[in-house]
């Protein structure tokens, strides 16, 4: 095989910390997979099993586009539900299509474990020392955490910005600087600078603005293309948005939260119901108790854990008197249909608040 060129599937802006980690640790050129477009989903759908969930198709489309650009090393993660079987199935599909590549999965059972990731990266760079790996892994986790904290602030305030696109422009500037992080102290300094700058952006936020919580399947929640930029639609309606699910939550917080979540939703769940199903029920209850005006549940077509959670969420909605609307996304979803239903939901909770 010629010079190794490595890539991984897209997920919102998280390619930045992953590129940072790989660039510093493996002896490969790192190729960012092309931005997700309609072509991505068309390629993924064409070569995927018909009833597999949408994130599988997005990831497969990412891989095909990257392989066509010259990538020859693919990196994948998975776990929690059928996602744990993605790597082997995608690997076989791509081989059947005639592509030549190396394929690595960084998941051990259904979790991303520090040692298993080290072993995977060491196979790509035999000279990699564990302490170097640990140092850059800490910076990467810290970068992800800082990005998530900034995102939480943006989500709560972007709908009230006085200067259009001021939040998005500053976010792009921050991400460009994060790409060039030289070390842990530099990253900490960048975070403090940008947090201060975000807080100085002018907003016109009323005391009793509408607040909506967004819950659901993790990929569809975090990848804007897969949910038609639903959070941006809400921002244009001057809504404060909360979403608990992000990468910090998935790889760090969630590991220590199972007992707490079971305690929150013990009236509805005696045991975890798979993937993020129980998390979303606990989140729905927490958001209702915090006085949110409504909930939006989003998932890809055929997501079994979320289908199971929806029946319980209906009961939570009834018990806590909080409206909930469900959106299911596939490659046939109409953006006009999404906008129409979202506007109707917004009008309903606004009228409900006025009463």
C-alpha cells in the first residue's frame, strides 16, 4: 500500500479534535471526509441494507466519498445498539464494492476504552509511546469538552442575537484557532478568551423566553445535516434550546450517570432500555421539572431503542403536562414538512404559555 491516508466519518464539528489527535499520533496523512451532502446519503442508501438506520447510511456514504478521494485507512467507532455492528458490516460492503483499504475500529465492546484506542493507534504508528498518546488524548478530550460547553451557551442564546450570524462567525473563528492548538495551556487560554468573547456578543433575550428541550438518538441530535438544522430553525423562532447529548456526555458523563438516571425515571423504567432510550426519558423529566415549554424528540427511521422510549415519553408528557412532538428522519424526509410541523408546535406552546 502507498502512503497511508486516514479518514473517519463526519459528526458535526468533532472532526477538529479527532484530526488534532490523529495528526499528532499516527504516521498517516489525515483526510477530513467531505462535508455531508445529499450525495453522501444517496451513496450510503444505495449500498446499505434497506432497513438499516440512517446513521449507518451517512457513515457508509462518508467512507465511499473518502475512498474515492484516495483514502486507504478507515477509522470507525460504534457501540450501544446496532451501531456496535456497523464496523464489520460496512467493511464487508466496501470490500464487495472493490475498494482496497485498512479498517480499524476503536471500540471495545460498546465503549471507547483508553487502552484499546492506544493499541489501535500503535498499530498505525509502532513508535507511539503511551505517555505521548495519553498527553494528546487529554488535550483532545479537553478540546471536545470546551467545544461542548461553548455549544451549550450558543444554543441558549443564538436565538436572541442582535447582529445576525455573530455567534456562527465567532464559532468558526474559535474552531480555526482550536485546530492550531500547541498544547494544554494554549488550549485553556483559547477557551477562556473565546468564552469571554461569546459572552460579550450582544443579545436581546427576554426574561421569560420560550424554552424547548431536544432529545433523541445521538447521531441525529448532533449532526445538523441529518436533522435539517432543526436547532437553527428554532433559533430563528427566538427559542432557547437545550440538548444534553453531546460527545462529552457520551464518552465521559454517561458512564457515571446510569444509577442517577434510573432514580429519576424509576416510575417508568426499572432497567435501561438500550442505547440512549433511558437517558432521553430522564432528560425529558428533568427538562419538565426545569419549566421547559416543550420537548422535541428526534430519531432516524427504524431506531429500535427510541421507538421503545416513545411510548414512555408519551406518559411523561401527560404526567408532567409538557407537550412533545416527534420527528423521524430518513432519506425521503421533506424539509417543508419539518418546517410546517415545527411552526405549528411553536404556535401551540406560545399560545399555551400566553394562557
